[in-house]
């Protein structure tokens, strides 16, 4: 099974891992059906579709789903880097701030370009015994409706500690 997974494109591998993590650990993530559109050491783009289950009463994406999408984008990049290094590191988010700028009336892309800062944080966590933290920024867009104009901006405090 693992050898088959390794032959798939990296975005599909990441999507499968994200959904399995959601199914086994955080069912809400599985429920909203996120998929990884792009991933490398510096950047990740996660897509959450606007569907009946993710809409609010106004037909836009529910703010809780937007928060979960931001969590996916910031957390998955860190999880990928931790898994590549084969270390046992706990990952949590401390503070979470959000600016909701416009209604998200379509599929939302969550983009995090803080891969370099996350890489440094992972290396710090591996080399020490104390909890280390860094802010992670995620921008949400609805390309089909608004192009690159943000509908929301998030800052999550990523916190790591070697177990």
C-alpha cells in the first residue's frame, strides 16, 4: 500500500494523508473534503469546496470551515516536514486570529507561503527540548469569483515540541 502511495503525485499523496488524518483523528477535516492543490518545502495550497455541508445560511462558506481550511494549510506543511525527518514532534496551534474580508461564495484556496520559517522551527524543535513557536500566515481566496483578492487572512501560532 505504501509503495503504491509513493508512486502517486505529491499533491495526491498529501490529499490522501490529510483525509486519512481527518478520518482517524479530526473527523471535521474529512467532512469538509480538503484537497492539496500544490505543495513543496516553501508553499502549500489547500482547496476546500463550497458545498451544502460547508455553506452558511447566506450561501457563503461558514467561518468555522474557513478556520479549518487555514488549519489544514498551516498544519499540513509542518506535518510534512516533521514526517520527512522521522522525528516524534507534537504540533499544536496556540493563538489564532482571522480577518474575514469578503463572503467566500465559491471554492476556497488556502495558501501558506511560510515554508522556510516552518522548516527553521522544525529544526529548532528537533535540536532542543523546549516548545518553539512561530506565526504562520494563511490567505484565503476564491479564484472563480474574485481572482487573487483575499476573502480572509489568518495568523496561527504554530507550536512544536520534541516528545
